[in-house]
C-alpha cells in the first residue's frame, strides 16, 4: 500500500513540475489574452483602470499584491483545485500525463469563467467606445453653449468612469438609449 501512495504522490508532483515548465508568457497569453501594454494586463482579481498585472519568473499584481506561479494563476482564475489546475495546463499545452484529465465539473467551471470574462470584456469595450463618443458630444455641446445638454453628458461621462459596475452599466444604457442607438 505504501508503494501505491508513493507512486500517486510522485505522479502529482510530476504533473505540477510539468505544468510549471510551461513558460509564464505562454500561460499569460493563453489564459489572460493579449496584454494591453507590453507584458501588462489589468488584474483579473480586482477592479482597476490601469494595468498592474505582469510576470517575470512568476505572476505579480502591483495593485492588489497577488503573486504566484502557473498553477496558482489558473487555480485563482478558474476556481480550481491545484491538481485540476495542473491537469488543465497540461491538457491545454498538449503535455502528456499519466493521470486523469480534468474533471467535467472543472471544465464546466473553466468554460463558465471564460464566458463571463468574454462578457466583461465586451461590456468594457462598449463602455470605452461610448465614453469616446459621449466625450465628443460633450465637447460639441460645450462649444455651442448648450448648458443643459452639457450637464447631462457630463453626468453620463462620470458614470462611465465610475468604479462601480452598476453605475457604469446604467450610464451605458442611458447613452445607448438616447443618443447612441
């Protein structure tokens, strides 16, 4: 029985070793997408306006202080156990392992998190585009002396820049309803 336990333990150690051999930049591109600036992303673990998440040998966020390796990042991104995260990395990078593939539940969580991230990215892009268009309208209203319109546009711009997601969505809906339909 001791031999079986030791073999299972070695198998798990090997899977972690294999998962951590994948270059961090490949992990980042696969699971975080294309960076906005060089090797910098917006941290997926907290709300921020500027990119503060990067890597050298490991990942690090200068905004919230999170840091970790490949398995740590995938665990936190998708809510997986360490073993599930290592299996996912090995599967996604075609690394053969003498272990079970990720469970259906783990893959379902990964798919849901990816869908949620895509929705958030779409909303973020719409907010950025709406902000640009509304700022242009605001400048025109200011130049034409349309004070009543300028006040409404300024309020929408404030909402779009808010850190509160609900306020951003409300401002986005208002702008789309009245002048960006």
